[in-house]
């Protein structure tokens, strides 16, 4: 099992969908979505 129940393709999709703007900017909404997503990956 990779990343708990999450497939590697789902991790890549999450980051691609977010886009570079979200990767480097302070955004509380994105941070909350990342935290929720990361929680299911562990």
C-alpha cells in the first residue's frame, strides 16, 4: 500500500490540480485542503 489508502496517482493529481500558485503562496483554504488530504495519506 502506498500512502495508506491513497494511490500515488491521487497524490500527483492533488498537486497538479492545485497548481504552482497554491504551492508557494500563503493560502489558508489550500492549507486546510492539504492537511485534510495529507491525513488520509498516512
